[in-house]
C-alpha cells in the first residue's frame, strides 16, 4: 500500500516518502525505502563529514516525520527505525490529523510522510514554556545557535506551548528571522499530541531546529482570502475593538462595503466576515500577502463597533475580506506562481483539505506542480506559523509554505 509522491532522480539532495499502510512498521519501512532510493541508497543525502577527527556520516542533515493518529502510539518504534536506516543529523516530527507528501494529502486515515535532505548541519532541541511574573519564558535552547540562521522550524503542541507569546518574544530577540512550522493536530486534549526529537517522543512543548546559512529559505503564507471594498485607516480603536474606520463607525463602513458587492460576494460576507490589517504601512499599494487576516468576532450596533481576533492599532490600514474555496485556490496559485525551490514543507490548516475544497490534495498538488514536483512534505495543523510583511504570526485557515534551496 505504498503511495509514492512522484518520480525522483537517481540521486537528490531532498526526498519524500509516503505510505498509507495501516501497520506502522510496514508504513515506515515503505517511506524510508522511497527516501533512500531517491537519495541514492545508503542514506547518502549529503556530503560526508570527513574531518580528520570526525567519522564520516553520509545521512541527511535533517529528517522530518509526520504521521496521522493511527500511527501516533507507535512513534517510538518509527523514530528508531528512521534513525537506524537514514542516520539523519537530526530527526523531528509529530502526529497530525492529516499529512502531506508530494502532491498527495492523506486525510484522517493511516498515513506516514517522511522528508529528508541536505540543509547543512542542524541540531534539534526541545522547547518548554515556564511561567514567570513577566509572562512565559522559554527553556531548552541549544548551546550553539547559527550566527546567521535562515529560519527557525517549530513543531509545537497547542495545549502546552503558547505560540503567540513565543513569537512575541522572538520578535524581540531575533527580529526578522522567519519562524515556520505548525501546531500538532492529532489530538484535541491536553497530553494527547506526540512530538518527535531523535528517538525520543514527547507530549508537551515544541521541537525545533535552526536552519543554517547553507540553505536558503523563502516563505509563502496563503491566507485564502480576497479583499473586498476599499482599504480604510483605523481612526479609533481599543484593544481588539475597532470603533471607527476613516472617521465613521466601523459597522457602518462594513454595511457600505456590503451594499456595493455582487450578490455572491455579499452572501460570502454575510456568512463570515474577515478583516485584513496591513503589516507594512510603507507600501503605497496593497495586494495579496500584505494583510494579516483575522476573523471579525462580532459587532455592537449601538456604538457601531466591530471586534476582531487581533489587537489593532490606530493609524493602521484595514480592509474587509471574504474567504471561500475559489478565493483560497486563487490566492495559493497566485502566490506560488513563478516560485522555484529544491524542496518544500507545507503546513496547512486542518480546516482546509476536503473540508474546504471539492476534491482531495488541493494545496499539496498546487505546491508540488508549481515547483516541478520537487519533494514536498508536511501536515495539517491546528495553527500555522509563518511571516507576513516581515513579522511572524500564528495563523488559521492558512497554507504556510517553506521553500528550501541549497546555496
């Protein structure tokens, strides 16, 4: 029951394996076999580390393992098999409700996705949040951090790891560093998710690694929305409540926008309203990728205010947005058009897939085809990490794509 993601050259610097076999041992073996075949056999993904006092290691620098729920309780054995067969420098992974490999998405059924490649030396580590009077502190950092990392990859448990607090802290400590990845989605209760770090399986915190300067990282964050109406400057707001847009009540502005829309767009807006806030106000014109999309949570007709799922600032620019399958499809295709990379990681929302689109494999197929079927792997997330306008955010209903190219 192997399910190969697509043809690969005889040797490659990156590879992906996929299996839908219901038995974990068999599924992991099939995925490992596909990766080894693509990498040229023997785990030879990268150049041997052949310093005078260091034994040569020809395994991939980094391996990532994503499994669906039926395989989660067997992750210890899966990690041991992968470590022995591939000899990766670091192995990270987690369990998710659905996984991605190549141009396929395995939704809510047994699936193992394995990705491996040459990224330059990396070191996996386990982060945990510790409460302090000043808010969460994060421990578990490695002793050595690359001087010029290209990105920080994070796979986190949503119940024990405060991702938004972590992003705020990193914005202070490492401004401009892309933080990518997602929140594990296999379980909906505390302690139910599983994270992989080497041979160890963890139930809390986050596993992470810095990607070094040997690999170039580009990010695509497709929030699946389409702007409607015109942009407005927020002229009065408090916390997450917008009272005025361009000097008039925010709810009145929303009603004005709705009145000018087509019947189909008005129907979309009536079902679910979103607001996009411009991140980089230095730009003169705003387009896809310039907005941080958040839900409109409610409205107060008496004062004409609307509440959104994000703190807002007076003076920033906002525009109402609609989301449907067609908008999400168009957004991802436009953002991926013309992209090039040696490999990719896809972290997509568990509300996408066949929950949003009429057929399977939507996001994986677009990413894979856009990159000429380069190795793609990833998972469906309970929240996706990725930068918008140069700042990192936790997203929902988003496809966050990490494009990797060796320098």
